[in-house]
C-alpha cells in the first residue's frame, strides 16, 4: 500500500487536557517527542495529516474556552483537514470517513490523547470501517486511573499496555514511531 493511501489522524492533542484534574505532565515530553517525530516523518513523506479536536458545549473543551488548540510543544504544521468531534471516536458524525475515502486513503495512523479512550475507539471504528490501522502507541498519551470497584491504581503505562494488548492483531498493528515510518517507506 503506497504512503499516498495513508493518513495520520492526530486525535485530541489539545490544550484542553491541561486543566483537567487528572492531567499529569510526567509523560508529556516523551509523548510530544514521539508525536513531533511522527508528524515530521509524515510531512516528509507527503502523508496527509488530519487534526482532530474534541469539542463540547461547555468547559475546557468548548471552543469559547480558548483551549481547543494544539497542545503547547506540538510542532506547527498545516493540516490537510480539521475535524471537530463530539464523541469519543473521530468518525461518528464528523465526515472523516467520507474525506478519507474521497482521497483513496486505506490506512490510518492513530496518534493522540487518550490512548484508551479516543485513540482506541477511533482505531476500533476505523478497523470496523475497513481501514488498515497502525496504532502508534508511543505517540499516544494517557493518565493514571483508579478502578471504580476495587480501588486498584493503574498507571499510564499499565493502561497503554492494556490498550496495545486489546488492539494488537485484531483492530490494529501496534507499532513504534520508527516502525510506522518504516512501514510507510516499505510501501
């Protein structure tokens, strides 16, 4: 599959998250480095980049908040499309599927925030719609969580590992940034 058949979906890499109570900047430098390397690699290979923002009516995800903008530290680039979504996945009621198919896109690279939420659900929906999916795990970010029943604590690394486990070979090819770019070069 030529790289021309591939698009990067950069999901919810937005400033809105920085005011959430669960925000933890510990993993952000590595995440931004991975995202920026992936973006630069896609730009070099002329892979279209779709910027997806999560938008709500009120709060930090409302357009009026001024926080629905790229996360500080993300490299500047001219996206080929901007999609505003109102649910967890990037496809429902956004026109993204039509945009991708209209350009002959058959494979999507998934990167963004939160690994187990918007990135995972977008990967699953993309797979169900027939796209080949590369889940670029180091270019996803999530935060620690506490189990609602047991009270057990799950680190961001635990959640990312679980996400990789449930997606791998069923919904997506789980890969590093380097592997994703190498797959583009092999096409």
